[in-house]
């Protein structure tokens, strides 16, 4: 019960950081060229509000970072995530870490690891991670502001309706940001895309398969 | 002489045979028209329909969908907006070939479930080549593969569209906002357009689409995603039932990488304009002079 209360209070509201968002929008020269970009369109993913855990009835709940870090005085190691996983354990066990040569303290505030720290020593809540990412990934940030990275849903015409943008961490795990390979959805079955000969066999990476053994529907259709 | 000359006998036999042959020849037509309502048979070309005609046509099509597929749908006739010219761009550096765009198209546009049809074909391409004729649309292994890139191809909405030029009955044309459309009730199914399209973007309905009532997308329009009849050609319409009301196309919303950029080419602040002005952009098969509205670009 008490835990739930802590979770709720720790989530906080976005209004607290309104000033920061305004500053970010005005400070960027690119943003001036992209008046259709609105930072408020960017959704705040759940994973930035805490870690996932199983609730009393097995349902997934979010435990805000402050729940533990508000009580414990955790000093961040400069020696990378291995120590974190072996010594601290708990919720951070199994953390995949493949983000270049970075250490925890490159992104997390060493004195309060549940917060982020920019290169110019400002502290940010995790929900504002987008500014932290943009420090290094400037080209992606530029493209994102111009709608050419990250995807969107809603309206192309801002006068007709709202738009929702993905956050960086919707698609990229900040601790292992590379896209994982995965199985594509099945192909269509048509004249130019016949039933693939390799569907049940080994994958042939060699010659293209188009037009080969293509069932011509006109033969039996008419 | 009893009045029956050899000449009259032959004329009579010839006439009888001729009549029988004619009856046999037109038999398929009579069969065909029994399935075709008089209203449908007499329906005029889309661009000749008055607003009242159009209301009647839409009501009839909605009733037919209810009868044949058991689904309550709304079919609208959505016209182009003034001052809007649609353009689409796709970032080949981002696309991972997951085919979610093709799947979203399949669902949004009420495609035949059996053939798993879609207006988008994702080609797996050899790095270093942009020859789409050597792309593989049937790959079925984890993506992205090393040494490959992925190029989704759909209707390029050409300004100088070869498919429009070859249509013998003007059943396909380019709309004011740049979208090439088909009047499915005017199309005679000759498939000239399918052959003319250098992007293999048109599809032919060999059979009436099979789709269950609960899977039908009820938000339909006359020129785009209403369920097509058998024997007509269909194509991507940039989801005009969505985009002409200001919404984004279904394939763009489905893209997990944000590789797709859509917008109004006439708006200097639009995302599509930024891409065209700031990225390395090319069009497929530029040498054919079809002047596509669909652009590909790289990040570098």
C-alpha cells in the first residue's frame, strides 16, 4: 500500500519541467526551421517512469526510480555496469549493456543515479532523456525535429488534428540501442512475389527468386 | 414447283443456324448481366456523376457490401483539398524490411485475405545496386541481413503516369492533389495499366476479395479502399480516405523506424519539403521520365 503511494508520488507531472522544454525549443536553431515540430507531441514511454515489476496479482506495474533511490544514498561506480549487476543486484540484474564505450556516469548522475546528467552538468529527470540523447546523436535529433526519424501517428495536417511522436527509448533501449534483428511479417502471394521456394528450406542468399516458378493465375483463372 | 425452292431452303437453314449461333455467343453476357444490377450497368463515369448520382451510387455500394460481406461500412466520396499536392519520401538508411507497412496496407485497404495482398512490396536489395528488377520480394529470414538493404515499392503517383496513358476507357486518371486513382466501376479489367507500370504497382483482382465481416475496415471511400469487385485493377491511393482528411497514411503510421515521410509539397514548412531540400534524394527508374511523387533518400 505504502509502496503504491510512493510510486504515484514519484511519477510526478510534466508541468514541472515546462520551462526546460520551452528553453530547449527556443535554443535550437534547427527548431526555428521546423515550426511544425512540437515537443509536446513526443510521448513519454513508461520505461522512463520506472522499472517494470510483477504486481500482487501478477500484473505488470511500474516502480518509480525514487521508490528506492529516494531512500538509499547510492553512489555510482565509474567502473561500468558489471559491478552494478554483480553487487547491487535486484532490479538491475540482467541489464544488457552495449552502448559504445560509455560508463553509467556518462548519462546518469553519479550522486543520484535515478536522474540523468547532461555534459554541461545539468540534472534531468529520466522523462526528459531526449535532451540527453541529442547531445551525442545530433544528426538523429535534427532529423527527428523535421519528422524524418522516429515515426509518428496522427495527422500530417496539424490544423486537422494532433500527432504523436515516438520517444528515442520507444525504439532504442538506451543501454543497448542498436536495433535487434527480427523475423519480418509474411510476404504477399502474387504474380511478382510468388510463393517463395525457400519458405520451407534453407535460405538462398544468391540469385533473386522473382519470376522463377511463378504460378501464372491467368492459366487457371479463365 | 411446289414453292419451296432450293434457294429458299438454304436461306431458311442459314437463318436458323445463325440465330442459334448468336444465342450461344451471347449466352455468357446474359449470365454476366444477371449478377449485375441495372443501376450498376448504367452507372456513368466517376467524373460525370452529379452529387445526387454519387449519393445513390454510394448508398448502393454500401448496401451491396452489407449483402455480400455482412459488414456495415461507410463509403464516402472525398475530394482533393485546394492547395495540397501530396508527396512521399522513404529513408533507405532506416528501413529494416520488417514488412509492417505492407501489413498495415493489407488491413487498411481491405485486401483479399487469401492472397495476403498489399499495395506495398518490400524488396530485399543487394547493397550497391538500385536495380529493383533484381530485388527479392519473398525473403523470409530475420531482417536486416548484412550486405542487404530494403526498398519498399508502392505506387509512385507519377506526374507523367504511363498507366494513365494506356487506359483505353479512361478508368484511371490523376487527381488534382497528385493521386492516381481508379474508378473500379468503370475499369474493364484489360490490365494494360498493370503492364505499363514500371514499378509493378498495380494489382488485378482475379477473384472477388475474400474478407470476413469483422476484419473489414468500415472507413471507406469510392476511389480508395472500398472492397473491389472481381476483374478490376487496383492500386495504392496514398490512403486518400485518410490523407484527404489530414491524417497520415496507414503505412507511415505502421513504420517502426520512421523511415517514411509524408506531406504537402506546397507547404514550405512540411516534413516532406525539408527532406527534399536537405537529403540526398532520388526517384526510381528516373530515366523513364514518369516523374514520380515518391522519393527515396539516404541519411549520409
